C-alpha cells in the first residue's frame, strides 16, 4: 500500500504471501492516480517515498530518482534513519484501519476480484472518515 502523509491510501496491490515487498515498489508508485485540484497539470508523483528496510534495493532507488522521487529508505545492515519510525507510523496506522474490516484481516475470499473490491471499499471508507473528521483548531499560547 502507498499512502500520503495523512494516512489516506492512494494505491493498494494484492500479491501472494511469498512475494517480496521490494518487487512491488515501482508498481505502487506508478499506480498513484492523478490528484485534481489547482488549475494546471494534476500531480501524480510524490516528492519523497518513505520505506523500511524491506524496500532497500539499488535498482529501485535509481528508478525512483529517475522519476524525481527522493527515496528515504533505510539500508540493510545499517542503523535506521532517525525519525523514520514516526513517519512510517502513518502507513502502519492505515494498515491497522484496513484490518478493522475483518474480511481483510483474514482473507476469506479465494477470488482476487472480490478481495480487491473489498479493499477498494475499505479504502474509500477510510478516506470518507478522514474527510468527515473536523479540522483540529490550532491553539495559541
């Protein structure tokens, strides 16, 4: 899954249980839909991509840089990037929200199209809940 800094899922790919996450990095980035908003060409590419050590791959880093995306990924065998855990928490929180839908936590559907439909419905529900929540007022000291 790839999500924004607020935890809104942009794109989800379902793979077999024995597929490494690193193989799906570029497919996730390429699958981000265009975001409409301001006048002009819609944004389709993030500024940076945060990932844990499971996404450490030099070919993927090169491809991300070609797409003008800054890879912020810890390297295997080295200490973690300081502060990356706080930022990765957003994605883990989104996964936890997806798993609140019990049929997604334990995959009962054998057909991929049914499972992907339920994932899409769950992602739409997460987006709706985020948009429905009132903005937090900023407190001034």
